[in-house]
C-alpha cells in the first residue's frame, strides 16, 4: 500500500468546501434527540438536594419524609454524614420519583443538617486569602530581567484581571440511565463516549463492557463533560436499585453552581521595550483561583517570548466552585494578562499596536511569518489602518470608537482514534467511530473524509458515532477530535477501498494499484473509459461486505496553530455601555476538512469571547458564601443584537494545508477578551483593567463611577 | 413547586371571592411570567392561583371621557400594537419596547408589569424582600449591591422597582382602579408603590383580597411631549440599569411643567422633584437638560458598589428630555 496522504487540492471534491452539517435539518426541525429527550417507558425522574453553604460538614441526613411519599422510589447519598461540601450547589442527595414534580417536592423534604465551616468566596490575592488558602506554584526567570528593564526606554506597569466564569452549556449536564438485564444503557451528554463506561463499572459492580453509552447530539460541553460525574453515577445506581430508567438532568442553577468553573487569573505586570518597540523585559506577579483544587500555571508572557522575564504564580483555594477545563484551558487568561499589557506599552510608545506586534513578531518563534501574515490579513479585513487612532477617540459626542488586536496559539494534535469502514454489496457505506459531535461538525467531517476517499457524494456515506459499541475513540478535548477522526477515517476508507479494488480489478482488466475511485465510479487511472459504477463494483462482493479498520495516522495530522483577531467597539462614555461593532478572526488550522463548520467554530468562539469580555462573571456574596447569579437573568450572555458583525478568514494556502489536519475548537476563543479590551482602551483612552467590561467598570475606569 | 388550587373565575367579583386575606392563601395569576418563577423557586407559595385571564372586562384598551383605560390583563404586545402605529404617548411606547423578550411581551400583562416583584438577587435567592441573613442583619449594604437602589435606600429596603411601565405612567399622572370586597377604589399609580417598613409589608399598597383591574391614563397625557430613556448593558433581554421617563407640558420651547420619573433606582418609581423644579419655566436645550440631570441626582445615596448608577441617572434624564423634544 502506498503512503497514506490527503488528496492534492485539485482532486478534492468535498474536502475544504463549504458544506452544511449533515445533522442540521434534524436539529433545526427539533427531531434530534438529546439526552434530555430520551423518555424510555416507565422512567423515573431524579432531583438533587444540594448544599446551601460554600463550605460545611454534613452532620445529619433524614430522608424519611421524602421516602414516605407515595411515588418516591429511590434515594442516593452523594455526601454522607461526616463528609464536607466545598461549594454552594454541591450535590448531597438525589431522590428518584414517578414525576419530575414529585421528585422535586420530595427533594425539598429531605432534611440535611450541616456544620458550617469557614469559607472563602472572594477572588482575592494571596495576601488576603488567609493561611492555608494559597500555594506558590511556580517561579521562573529567563535571561536578566533586571538589567533589561534598565536598558528599556519605556516601561509600563499594569494590573489585569479575568474573573471566574462558568461553561454555561445550553444543554445542562445529565443523563438518562436504564438498567436492563444486568446491563446499563445510558444516554449521556458527554464529550467522551468511548471513555466513560469504566466510571459506572465499580459502583454498579458490572464489567465496563456491560455499559452502553450513547450521545448522538449534544448542546455544548466546552471541557466540562468528560466524566460521567457523580450525578451520572447516581442516575445509574438509582436505575439499578429501582429497575426503572432514571432521568437526572441538572437544573440551570446547579449547572451554574456545580458543573464547572473557568479559573480566574490576575496579574501585576511590568513590561519594558526600546524606543522602536522592541520588547526587552517582562515581570509578572500572578494569581488566580480554581476552587479548592487549584488551577494551572500560566506561561507568561503569552505567545510573545520576551527574552528577559521573571514570573511568579500563586494559586488561591476558594469555595467559589469546582474548576474544570474551559475551552482552551489557561489560554484566554494568559492572553488577557499579556496582550493588554503589551498594548498599553505600545500606547506609551505612541505606536500603532499593529506595527508594535509586527516589530516583535520574531518573538513568537518558528511560526512568526504566519502570525505576521495573519495580522496583516486581519488588518485588511478590519480596515485597521483607516480605523486605528492614538488612544482616545477625539471625535465629538459621547460615542467613541476604537480597535484592538490580539494573537493566540493552540496545539490540537489528533487523539487516538479507530474507525471501521464497511462497504456493503448493495453499495451502501458506513463509517463507525466511538466519537461524538459536540455541535462542532464532527459527524459531517467524518462523512466528508469517507466520501472523498471513496469517490462518493456525501449522501453515499452513513456516519455512525455517539455510541461506545463503535470502535473506541478519544475524548473530545484539547481540539484533538478532528485530527483523530479524520485520519482514522481516511485510513479505514482507504483500506476498504483497496479491498474493493482487489475484487474489481480483474473485471477491468488491470491490477488494483492502477484503480481510482472518482465521481461514483471505479476507474483505471489515466484511462477513464475503463470504469465501473460504484454499485456495480460493490455487487462483486457477493454476500460478504468489506469491513476495514483504520487508526489515527500521524502523517495526516499535525499540531500547533496560530490566529490573529481584531475587535472594533463603540463605547458610550456617559453610560459606560460597550457595543461590539465588528470582530475579525484570522485562523490557521492546517488542512480544513469542512470550511463551513470550521468557520462556524470561529463564529461561535467570537460570540463566546464577546460574552466573557463584556458580560460573564460568577458573582459571589461574601456574607453568605452563595452565588448571586446562578440563573440566565444575571449570568449574562450576549444576545443576537449584542454581537455585531463577525468576519472570519481561514488560512488555507498550500504551505498550511500541507501540514495536515489540526484541531480548531479552542484557539479562536482565546483572543476576544484581550482584543475587545484593547479596542475599548483605544476608544476611551484608558484601560478597563478587569473583565467583564460592564458599564460600572467602564465608568470607574473613566473616573465617573464614584459617589456623588 | 408546591401543589396549589386553581381557580378560573369569569368575573372580577367571583375572582375576589376566591382570594384570601393574606398573601399565602391565594395569588392573582395573569401572564404568570413572574409569578411562576417565584413559585418554582419557593419564594412565594400561594395555596391557590386565581386566573384572571378569562375575565373579559380585564382585557383591552378603550377611551373614556377621563382618558384611556387599559384592562389589567391586556398583554404588553397588545399595548405595543395599539401605541406603535398611532405614535402616541412615546414614553410608554419606549417602555413597552424595552421589554425585549417577545415571550414576556406576549404573555406579560399591563397589570402584571406594575405588580411584578423586585429582581433583587437576595430576594430571589430566598433571603426575603428586605434581604436579611439569619441574624436579621441586612445583606445589601455590605453585599453585592451593583443593581440596587441609590434613592429611598436608607433602610429597610434596598431593592429597585422593576416595573417597565410605572415610570412613564407616573409621569403621565396615571391612575389604577382596584376592586376589592368593598368595591372599587382609584389611586394614582405612584400610590400603588411604597417602600416597605418591615418584613410584613409588600412593596405594593394593594391588599391580598384586591385585584388591579384597570389603568387610566388621563387625556391630558396627550398634551405632553414625552420620552423614556433606558440605560441597558445588553440589547438582548436585560433589565435597564437606570430609566428616566419624562412628560413635559410645553409652551413653544419653554417648559411649563415637567414630570421626571426614574425607574430601577429606588424601591418605587422615583419622582425627581429637583429636576422638575429645575426645568419649570426654562427653555429646554442641551444645557438645561444637563442641569436637570444633575438636579435629578440630588439626594442620591449610592451604596458600596452602585455609585455608577448616579451617573446613569444624570445621563438618562438628560437624554429622555432631549428625546422628548426631538
């Protein structure tokens, strides 16, 4: 077999085109079945009793009143007497009952007693966190920062903060579990179809092979849905206990309280450069909280490796909520601590930040040329040179406009993946993988690769994913899915096709290596007159289908991407209200399989980024330890009217395509916070040092937020 | 949600007979956009809901000699459809448009807008209308009060009145008709609201056994230049951070009499009397509008995190005034 490759650009009929997702009609017509939509006969509903305290020890649980209610069938204890809860909303008890209303009513009659314990829900610096509440995680020095600062013509010192937010998945966490004949079927909203069965095995005392996990469609995970979770296990155990299916989906408040947080990050930054903008030195004292388990160490400065640098990071332990991977873990934070500081220094040097970044582009490393090209492309799409002005829009009136930019990176190598490609004698084709489509277009991408490989239209391939009965596939995290599934599908489809070639070669009077599959035909390379329609070729299989496997193939994929984003905002300096006018996103991710779903990923990321730049924060009450905005009313996301115009450009020149397929889900969500913050600074002339840039913070930065 | 009885009367009289002498016995159920979420969160737990949507005389808009009469169960969308093409009473029209959720506008009613409960997050999270901890200490002054009151907040109440329509209705000197066991009474919209003095009092003066039946906008409202300006963080479904509704009797460019009413900044719709005085007899232009905005914040008492709302009031008043004469 020849080396496996992607088809050259001229031979691609599907790959790289703008193709609508194949499950779009199902979703837009409401026929797609999410975990929430599963209603097996005889199903019970489970509801949670959760902690009202940020930190407490459970001292007594009395479920008798709930259990005596007719129609209540099961009780599950998450946090037994003597154990502690570490955030408000943490699960303590679940109750399963005939109806959702009854379950909720019964849950409200469970009496849990707590011993309240000291808590910290302030996203504070280590000095104010208290004893035992912080840990220094890393202190690093490269070059000679002290000397470099002395050589600098200009230095800037600033404080930058990005708060704790949540994933706020539109489809909350949860599952429907069905215990049947010693086996468990579970419809789980998950990023990890192939990987979670083991979590059920021990509590149910069954082998993982007896757990069937299904997730055909899901409404977002963003890093918070890799596990079965305690409430997933509870649903399964309750189903086993009651011999009835059990539905347990989190309510919106619990989703926001207990299903995951993005850690905060704050930094005092000092940065120095020469008069021409050349960056010399960086010094940062940073901290942040990821709940009680701490959070990752940032690599600062981000992307731009200033040669002389000192960094120190401390993690603060709080009861704000449990940290979980949030789309591009650490990167939005690192980006927000870096790019605004550099932008502020550029302003001090009276430099256009575009010129300033290009002046320093070599510090981005081996992909500097790509970054430069991306910045210039973004500038062209934004009309940067016409729109940029020195700090502070001087035009009259309260509405000030400004532009800002940022760059980012991500890995995105493909995860382990196995694909099974079946060619049936009737000409139908199935590709099956134990992968999942988070809403990103994975199902469509798999179909495109298989159809392209087999020379068929997209409709000629049936894609089977979202079930762990299919060949195991990696979890969808770290933007690793597309590399995994596209390469294993390419290999499996190629292997299957080669078997088909072997069957039909004699009929075409040639050898298998002289055949190609194009436009629904099997034909002799270089002699299109010698061909056979696909169906006719498959009929030669007799009664036995071809079943071929494929694994991830590292020659088809790569890792390491970059992107540049620019934001244009208008700010009402009398009210502090920021409006998104335009966002430009230029992104590379190697060979793009489906341009449309790739662009959609970037659109979605820009919207998600606008949400956290302007509105999102988990607001805690210091006096009670509780979250004040665990609802969609005050946990604010942008609406359609709030996101402005978004222009996306995917880099697809041959040098980039030749790198192979690389993941895309995460990188475009990294820059918006920094780019939008820089745009606001450009508009109003001062930095709003903290996200989200709500009117109170904008007015405070403008000196208009104080008392009468 | 607790189990409850459901009454479906066809007359106001029948409805009143189904109400109780205290709030826990029964609640009037109109659009339900607020009541149902309060019940789901166990913030209120009425034993009975009395649906008034089936009562015909509570629907619709009609003209009487004294003015325009709006049935309390009329959906906001019907009001919008009435006001929008006629381009009348712009202060009210803008306030209706500010209810930017079509679901809310379609289900929510005129009376319900006035009688909806405050959005204070301490109240909605179960700490009571006066937001106190288990020791009875108020949580708002030292808590996160970014959305709380800057007027009328010397205690015990710190929440803000959420009504979208009330500031405009107060500016128009509108009234409400309230039916109870002893018959009908008519009071000014401003008198429908109060700052509760203790945990027993609600923020409305209506009694548990009464029903708000009609809103009356006096004919004189049509002789005003009016406008509402709302400052909002998002265009999409969001509460204004501050609102100003103004109704001006003009003689040429001169203000004869001004009504300036603020929303979202006090436990009641808040009349900015100093601004009204500052405007009387003045020629309205950018400068007088700005000084009226400045006068409107006289007596403001911002809390630890809501000083910015003082600035928002200045701007909302100025912009509403300029919009009224634009």
